[in-house]
C-alpha cells in the first residue's frame, strides 16, 4: 500500500504541470524582441522555486545567468524565438511579439494542452487553450523561467552588438530608450537595428 502511494506521488510529481511563455524587449527602441516557452513538471517546478527562480526583473544579471543552466536542465522542454526590429516596424510590436512567441512554441517537441501567457493580451495566432496571467512571471514558475531564458538570451545578444554599435552604449542600456541612448541617436543617427516606428513617436526619425 505504501509503495502504491509512493508510485502515485511520483506520477503526480513527474506530470507536466505548467507550460509558460513570456517576452523580453517589447519596450526597447533597438534590437529584436525575444520570447521563450518553458515546460515544467510539478517536481522540477518545486526544485526551481527552491533555487530562487522568480520574475527576471526582480533578479540581478548575475543571478539570472546562474539560474539559466538549471532551468535548461530541469525543463522538460523549452523554445526560444525572436522578431527583428524590421519585423516590429512592419507588423507592429504586438504582432511581432506574438510572432516571436509562436516561433518559440514551434520549437517544442509536443504541442502544449494548455498555455500560460504572461500579460493581459491573448496570443492571437495560437490555436490551443491558453490563459492570460497578469504579472504571470511572479505567479507561475514556468513563466518566470521563460522570462529568465528570454532575458539572458537577449542580454547576451546586446553584449555582442555593443562592439558593432559602440556609440550607443548598448551594453549599458540593453537597447532601451534611456536619455543617454536617445541623445546618442541624435549625435550618431539611426542604425539598421533601431525600431524606426518607435523613434518616429519620439520625433527622432
């Protein structure tokens, strides 16, 4: 009887519990928007919580980098997608963000039976069951894990782009429209990775 209970518990712990998707870089003026999706079992969800996985915005850059390999190891599956600055200008930020999420989801081995989407907006192209969770990265470990993957991956890209676009302090601002960054755009002009549709609203293009 005890063995049966233990087997049942293991079955519960090993069952897929959450599939969460989140994006990073939606509000930046430079570079792509990134999305990630993470599939977690109940057991590994608990383990990641113990490691300190939570909303990526509440973690230091160092902590996010330390957590990334643990998340990748303990995820049953994951995917990463992005949409370029050009696609953002062409499609608009919401549609481009959705495209990056769909690209991440298409990398999963199995289509999720239910998807947890961070934020209040439906993922319109997704034809499966989904739930919108406002502040989902602080409520669900799978969404928090996705936010960390997306954030670290995008930040690493920004670090590499710093060399090519050194006048814009990309390493420091990660492509966001800080006063310094916007001032540098006035001084050096717009690059092919700047989101022209965003800069038009700021009268910089």
